[in-house]
């Protein structure tokens, strides 16, 4: 007999059937809070900032199937914001390993219907809705992800979609709010024709994420006046691939938008083999804009300043690729 069944029988005999569930709930909660302490402490110290935690910095099929870099997406945590952006394979596991309780989420954003962006979306929704027991949170995703298109079926089931409080079909220029942060969808030029990026307006100014996209005429208008721009740079300079971003595309976008800081992330296998730090250096040389290549476990604090902090423990493994 399972320990939990024995415990239940014991408690029922003791005349306290409801207490069992309460105790079990507390046990689960305390297990989570022990794991969460690490990041929670960091976040509490920076309540006047937003933390962008790079749970994964890999992109594309070969990086995904080898996990040369993690493909867990980005967690964004602020005072009234706990959002997971592009929960690819590993998002749930790495979130828990980094002490970020997925049950605290209040938004899940999915930029398009490729597996390195959407596979863990359903389990993250299950966490956000406390095991599908309570309608909660915002789900904002591309049309292909929510309803499908000519190429793909919906990536997230109707069952999961109906458990969120607010479901947003993110097409370019659609705006919505999570807490005090106003978010808008930006246009992307990718092999999923419905792909979008996201732009976040905060009390500290704006930051944005391009998602997978090639350079196209007019892309810069979506990222004007952002302080921090995160670009999904799959390929290094000189290796163009239709519908995807190279370092050369990134340079053009940065030259037209002039952010205060840029981060290269969602790195493909060619990019990793070439050396993302070298590519970031090239961007900096050409544009004059401070640029870093993201590493797994890195946290960016976005406030009056944009500060970087490398992860601890397992997250450090990403650094071997970096240096
Ligand atoms: Zn991708
Ligand atoms: Zn893609």
C-alpha cells in the first residue's frame, strides 16, 4: 500500500479526512519553496527591477535534439509579472531546477508553432492553473499555435486553452497587459508565417524579443526606442538561411533601432560552433551597441541599469561554450 494511502486511512480514522489533503498540500508547497528559495531571494532583492532568466539559449533542430544548449526559453519575473516566454523542450524541468516555481506563473507566451518554442507550453499551463483546477493567467500565442494554419495543427490543445483566464491570439500590433506590463506582438518573417515577436513596455522602459525572423524592410519599426533587444540569432555571419536570423541580419536590425543593449540568444548549431561570443563582438564592433551572447542560466536585471549575472551550478555548463 502506498504511503499516502496509509496516511489517509490513518487520518480518516483519526476523524480528520480533510486535514490529509491540507498536510499533503503543505508538504508539496514546502518542497517547492525549498527549491525556490535560491531564486526567490535573488528576486526579492531586486523587486524594483525585472529579472529575465535565460533558462535556455539554444534554438533549432540540432541544438534541440542534442541539448548542446538548453531549449527552455526565458522566464521574466517582476513585482506583478511571472511570465514564461517560448517554453521549448526542458522548460518545466529547468524552471524547477533553477528554483522558479512554475505554479507562480501568470502568463505563458508562445511566439510560433516550432517545437523549440512550444513543446512545454501545455505543462506550463497545467502548472499556471494549479493542475487545471483553477482558471488562471494569460496565454498569448501566435495564430498557428492556437488554431493552426495550412502547415500545422494547433500546438496547444483546446482543453489547455480553455483553462486560462485570458487567451490572446497574438498577431502583429495586438496589445495586452500582464500586471502593469503592456505587451505587444511584433511582426516576424519566418517559415511559420504566423510567427510573432513580443515587445514589453515597463516602468523602466521597453525591451523586446524578435523570435525567429529574417531581416525584412520595416522590421525596425517594431523595436524603436527599446532599451534592450533580444535577438534569436540562429546562424553566424555569412551563413544566410531563408526565414532565419544571421549575425548580419541582427546587425542591420540593431543599426536601425539603436538599443542601449542587445543580447544574442536562441543560438543554432552553426552559431555555437562558430562561437557566439565572437559573433557578439562582431555586432558590437559594427554597430557600437553593447552586445552579449546569452549563456544558459544567465539572469539579466532590467531596471535603471541593465545588469548581467551568470547562473550557478548546472547553469555554468553553458559557459564552456561561451569561452
Ligand atoms: Zn526557433
Ligand atoms: Zn522557428
